[in-house]
C-alpha cells in the first residue's frame, strides 16, 4: 500500500502501534549530496507492508513516533545507512534494532550478504532488482517501483524469523545483542569533529609540523562547507588537492591554479576560503603526525598463521571471519596478546575466538592440510577438528 497523505499515515501508524516488530527499509538518493535524500520509507508489520512517501508528506511525526517506541524490534537489512538517515530525522537512535545482514554473518560464513541472496537462500524466492537505480525522488512512483520497494520489507519477516530461531539454537542471541548495542547509541551517528577529519586522508601519516596544521584547517573547512551546502567533499576539492595545498601553502588565489587536481571552477568559487584556511593553519602550532604502528617483519609469518587458524575456527563455528577480526587486529594480538585494544579481546569475540587465538600464540595448536580433502586440520592438545578456511 502507498501512503501519500498525512491522514492515511496517522491511521496506519495507529493500527501498527501494537506490533512487536517493525520491518523497515528506506530508498534514497546520495549522489551529489553530503546527506542522502530520502525518497521512500517502507515499513511492514506481520500483516501489512506500506510505502510512506516523504516527498508528498512533509510531516512524518506519526511515523517517527511509531519507530521510536521501545517495545517493538526494528528489523533492517544492512542497517547503517537507514539508521543514519532516520537518526538525522529523529535526533534519537532507534532501539531495539535487528540487522539481518549482521545476523547472517553470526550464523554462517556469509559476510555482507546481499538481501536478494539472503531471501533466496531462506525462502527460495528470487527478488527482482529491476529498480535498483530508480530515481526515488521523481514522482509519480509506478506500480513496479512500489512493489519492488515493498518486497524489501515483506521478505524481512521470514528472514528475521529464521535467523532469530537460529541465533537462539546456537546460543548466540547474546552475540547479536552485543553487536546491535552500537547501532542503539547516539554517538554512533554523531558527525565527526571537523578538526579530526584530516586524520582520514590517505598519506597523512607522512606529514608533520606546519604542513599538517594547514591540512587540518583545510580539511575542517571543507568538511563544514560540504555539510552546510549539502554537497560531496570532492566537489569542493579532492583529498590530493588539499594535501598539495598544505604542502605549498600558496598566498594568493591565482597560485591555486597550479595545484594539481584542483579545477579552475573550484579555485574560482572557493579560492579565498582556501587561502584563508591556509593562513589560519599557518598561524597554528605545528601538529604532530599520528603515530605509526611499527610491526616487526619477523612476526609476519606468525600473523599469517593466525589468519589461517582464525578462518578455520570461523568455518568450524559458522561465523564470517570478517565479523571476528581483521589482519590488523591480529597484528596487535601478536604483539600485545589479550591486552591489545581490539574487538577480538572483548565480549563474545574474546571467549569464542580471542582465547583460542591466544592458545595458537602459546604454541598449543598445529595445522596441516588433509591430503585429498584439502581441508585444514587443527590439532588442539590432541583433539582434531577438520575445517576448511576457504569457506570463511
């Protein structure tokens, strides 16, 4: 059902107010903007799915109040962007939340699985993706677009039911709650401090002193401008151009035309602001570069072995290895053990995987490939488990 009027929205939200779960998705356009613009909000209960039209309805308060209710589970697939959009609309995070993509990673080796593939695996139904690149801001929406959007919440119901049962069967419901806790905190969706965004730029670790102070000012100004004008960062200046400006520290707008990667149009429109930011950065105290993480070359084979063992463990436990740890995490574990400040040393990851990985480092594990099967066999104090890291 398509909801295009405030009156209909109020009526549907009233009827849905007692639903124990709400199945939610959004369609949005992100191209050419800093903040995505919502073109459709789909919500389903177990009995009905609706597409709420935010282009036609300017007051979405009844829907936002429904979503804010703490007594209903909000179910999404790949929730991060949807939750970020809704947080900006509501100023509060949704809770409790259930993300079927994360659940899939906790009960199988399927990491970041697409919804269409997850639905087909669970229900046998192959969803159409014919409207993946629809302009969701253009009106009117046709019947094909509407049904395409509604399928994304209709089929969340059977997926959620199977995953919830499987999590309970495997005694991993606590794992899921732990993962969802981050999505339920406001700080997850708060914008980064503009004065910290320079740390995201590639190559920043090779800069220092005055150059880094200028880059910090340039990056902060670009971030604030992009937010205020709701345009992509690259439309103002590419990262490489910012770094080159920081290195050269030009004093006049005309000198900006020599900066590689900066277009004449960008120099004309933002030139004075660039020069002002450069001057401000030049007056600041020199900035120390972010610490580089040094890693002994002699430990590289150790980390390689940890990767094999982790993948093997993940296959044995049917968990996507990317949910557990990265190679960078394992590098820190190799150096600091369970004192390393990484996710593998906390919560369910520590008990299920961190402690076994420490056993690997303590020399309690051997691994070999089984001839014929080509599977990895891990030997833990004489107990053998056959697993294949290729599936993790």
